[in-house]
C-alpha cells in the first residue's frame, strides 16, 4: 500500500497500465503518465522515473479476522465478480509470470509465497508456509534482531537490549525480559511494564518468491 504521488501540490490518481515489469503489475499516474512498479513503488519510466512512493504498513488476513480485531473499520465496497481470469495462474505452481518465465533462484519454488522484508537497502524473505506453523519467528536479519509474525515484522531492539518473544494466548506475544504483552499486528505493548511502547516496524509484503528474487537477487532466505 502506497501514498499517491504529489503532482502540482496535489495527489494524482493511479491506474493499471496493462504492462508488466519483471512479471509484476505496473501502474501509471494520470498526471504525468509515469509508470510505477507495484512491488517496490518506484517509477520505472516517465517524468517521475526514480521517485519512490511512500509505503504504508498493511496486513493480509481474512475479513473475519480483520473484523474481529477492528469492528468499527470502514469498508470499500466493490462490485461482486464471479471467479477470476487469473484462477489458472494461481492454481498452477509451474506457471511463473503470465508469459511463462523461469524461477530465477532455486532456493525456493517460484510460486512459494514469501513475506519480503526490506530495511536500509538490505532484503530478506520468509516463506509464508513456515509462518503458518508458528505465530512468531525470532531471527537475526537485515543486520538486526527481528521478530516476524504472519503478517508483519519488527525490530526486536528496545533501548539497549534485544527482547525475546514467545507466543501468548494464540493472538499476542510476550517478551521474556519484562513480561509485557505485545500486539502481533502493530508491534505495540498493550499490557505490562512497557505498555504503550512500540517496536520499529520493518517493511514487509507478501509476494511470490520468483518475483521477489527478480527484484532482489541478493536477498537472504529466512527459514526456521
């Protein structure tokens, strides 16, 4: 999720260009007709080339789970569609890109969904399948200690120490150092001595491995 680019002191709107770059969707802005990558939010052609959109944290989950956590949420209602023209693409693990590209990195299957992480020009990927088996994953990556949940990632450092997290009641996590209870989604301490404190969020997005590896061939792979 990105903030729309500012043009002439106001935000422009974005549309789908119908083109692909590195097998991923390319958007265009209606003010300058520049082309923007969906994966990294960077303009790849046009007057805005080289600029990058401001990224907003987002999470991918079922509507039931989102509604449970945020009962007063606003909803964008779209017309109902029957099926998808991409059903065959989603279902075929061998089909990488709509034109049949190859997996650029054999460390993972090309259609493996990963949580792609980015910080200060460093990149890492965590297989979503690994996160389904556990609510949190503690590791060191991107040159810092991090905790990865099913939809987000956070820097585990708080002050001059790194916190060690463990699952708590299936929906939250607890740090062993202070016993504080933290949200898996926002990285906020919601109970205990550190209540009200926030962990620094790491940029994270769900994407096919083959696409992530094309954009970031130097990426690390994090597995339990």
